[in-house]
C-alpha cells in the first residue's frame, strides 16, 4: 500500500474544486485548504482545455505534496498525465475495472453512488471509497437530484467496508448529522469555495468533523 492510500482512513474534510464558484481561484483554494489540514483534494474542472487542465493539475499535485491525496474528477487521462494519486468517477464515466487497468493497483479510485446497491457494486469492483450523494438538495450540481437525507447513510455504512464520503448541500450546520449518520468524511463545495477565507472555513470544517467523531466514536 502506498502512503497516500493509507491516508484514506484518516481523512475528515474533502475538498472538491469548483472554478465557477471560487472567489479566489482553484489554485488558491487548494493551497489554503491544504494549509488548513485538508488531506484530500479532488480537481473537478469542466470548463478549460485538456492542455490547460494538465498544467493546473500538475500545480495542484505540487501543492498537495506528500500530505494530501490528489485525485482528478472523471479524467483518467489527465490523472495519468500528471501521475495523480487517483481519480473520482461517476456512474456514467469509465467503468472501475477499465480505470483500474489503466491506473494500476496502487492508485485510488472513488466512485459516486446513490444507493446501497450501487455502493455494494462499487466495493465489489474494487473502488477504494464511495462518494454518497446528494445528501441534501444542492444548486451546485444542476443534475444532482433530490437529497436522500443523512438518515440514508447508515444502510450504506452497514453494507460496505470502504470509506463513505458524503456530498451535496453540506454546510457547518448540518455536518454533524452527516458524520453521526455514518459518513467517514464529507465534501462541502459552496460552503468553502464561496467564502472569503477558504483557509479559515476549512479549518472550521476539519475541527468540527474531528470533534463530532471524537465525541461520538472516541476516535
Ligand atoms: N456532486 P455543494 S453534488 C460535485 O450529487 C457534486 O453527485 C454531487 O456542492 C452529486 O457542497 C455536487 O455546494 C456538488 O452542495 C456539491
């Protein structure tokens, strides 16, 4: 197991980039989030050329260094080009086994799932974690559908062993319900990248998640 894979068990707050919403830009957001203790970054970029993505992805890889996992959303080719730590893929993207063949056994592959059945299938196919979505209604992803509610996380947690990352409409007010519901980590895009101080917001999310885990589970 690589060092980065071992980090997967220790993640609290998970940053997904969004250049459309960001106040200060993707690179600044990543730099601030890493400085604030975010140990996993997903580069999600749908509006620039592949050439520009590769330049930005390699800069993000440098910012993540050895401390933070660096994943690329959807684009296995970009992940390979910059030797990222892995990819995050959706149900309609490249199948996990094809991504695994291209990336090799050591890279991290996360898959978005919406149901217990999809989570079981993801684990069976060799995903390293699942992104469970959308927990609450969100306007950040237009086609995300309606929130499944934090009470839906438990059934997924009971069904699989790999980590669950919750996403969709999460903020500091509802984070506790998400972690108590069974998520190992959570993503909050607009709550962080739309803020004036990404470093401070990330710090607050990291501290809040750690506190809820410690108080509820003693870890
Ligand atoms: N994927 P916010 S929801 C990138 O449901 C993404 O799969 C989703 O943004 C899914 O934290 C989402 O601002 C956006 O609600 C989440």
